[in-house]
């Protein structure tokens, strides 16, 4: 009898264990069903939205007459773009030509001024040059001597009280 009672207790323990396991599996199954229902609802919404987008795109498709009109407008715009590009290239070429002319004029003007300056130095040598064949170094010595003489006159004039 005791043996039978032990077996019954063991069987009751296993039954409780299996019952708990079954309850856990049922809860897991119900949560899985709920998540699948939520996913199905979510994907159904996506599918409905996709249908709406497709219908909207089909409604927006242009008719052949509209397509021809749009192609004509595109051709007109392309012609205008080509015209503007041509005008731009002409204006750029004109700008480059004018810039070249301005630079050439400045170069010639500077060259002429340099020539005139050189000729004036040949005709009118530096101050203190007594002879046209005198060297540059000799001219510099003469200029420095004249400066010394003029500064000594200034000092002597400034120190004289009379």
C-alpha cells in the first residue's frame, strides 16, 4: 500500500510537472499567435498602402497627348539652352580678346615709357655729371661729394652767429 501511495505521489508530481509544462507551452503558443496576428495586421496595412500607391501611380500616368506636349516643351528648353551656351561662348571669346588687348596696351605703354626714360637719361645725364662719357661709379662719387659739400655749408651757416 505504501508502495502504491509512493507511486501515486510520483505520478501526481509528474502530472503537475507536465501540467505546468503544458500551461507554459499554451502561454507560449498564445503569445506566438498574438504576435503572428499583429504581424499579419501590420503586413496587411503595408499591402493596402502598396495598392494605394500603385493606384495613384496608374492614375498619374500621362496620356500620349500629354507625353507629346511634354516632349515638345523639352525640345524648346534644349534649344534655348543651346542658344544660351552659344551666346556664352561668344561672350567669353570677346572677353578674352578684350583682356588681351588691354594687356597689350599696358605692355606697349610701359615699354614706351621705359624707352623715353632711357632716352632722357642719355640726353640729360645725372646731376653732377660733367662729361657724357663718365662712368656710373664716377657719377656716384661726384653726387656724394656734392652732398658732403652742401651739408658742410649748411653746418657752417648754422654755426655762424653773425
